[in-house]
C-alpha cells in the first residue's frame, strides 16, 4: 500500500510539475467551448439544449489529449521496466497511473466545467447534476484511456491509433453522462438511473482496465 501511494504521489507531482498535459487539456477544453457558440449563432435556447453534449464531448476529447502520457514518459526513460520488476503487480502499477491521470487531469476538467457551462447558457439548476455526473464518469475516462495508452506503447505517431481505440469505448460514458444532465434542460426526469450507470462504468473500468493495461505493457516490454 505504501509503495502504491508513493507511486501515486510521484505521478501526480510530475504531472503538475511538467504542466504540459494538464495545460493542454484545459486549454483545449476552453477553446472548444468558446468557439462553439460562434459556430452555432446567438440562439441561446439552442445552446442551452445542446450544452450537456458539448461539455461532455469536449471533456472526453480533452482527457484523450493527455492519455498518451500515462505510460509513455516512464517507458522512454526505463522507469516502467523498473516498476515491472518491483514489488507491485503490474496491474496495480497500471491502475495507480490511471488514477494519477484522473487526479491530475480529470478533476481539473470537472472543476472548470461549471464556468464553461455559463458560456453555453446551461441552466444553473443543472450545474450540480453536471458536476455529479462528471465526477462519476471521469474515472472511466482515465482508466479506459489507460487501455489505449498501453496498447500503443512504444509506437511512433500513435496519437491517431490511440484515438481510434479509445473513442468507441467512451460512447457509453458520453450517452449516460449527457442523459444525467439533459432532463434538467429538456424536462423533468430522474438523475439517478444514468448516474448509477456511470458509477458502474467507472467501477468496472477501474477493475478491468488495469488488467488489460498490464497485459499490453508486458507485451511492450518484451
């Protein structure tokens, strides 16, 4: 447990110290939300209706931008080889690195979402449900990104391949993430069914994604 916590603290500190991945993700998210009203025009009612989908799509793509850094830096400098030979199982190492990605990238994206929601005329009453849904769904975003990052480990120009592998896995998160917010925009409905499904998706990804990532990492380290 101490080794896992030390690895988690190290990865989070490195992510914030370098700042590149976090800054690019937040900057991309901001740009997507800012330019969307310019393309759709001044119809505030239209913006309010489609705001949940735009916010979720922007968040998923912003999280995907930094997915390649989950394992790449440690693979290039040999740290991943040392971790693979260390006391922690490789699946635990993969899970800790995905968790560090969520803490360093996913949480900041969730925190900035309410401010960006104002630009899209999202009703204030739906902001708490937006935050709750994103907190429930973003762990799945990071852990699913870890699968793609491990499968493309060591490949040159792997960005497009990573996107092709991960984006289809994001579809259930997108569907139920938007479903948790749109009832407050389009009409009365319950938040809890899509929210609970988001929780289930995140829990399943936290269990299964480290196992898949560990198998891909072992193959890359041969």
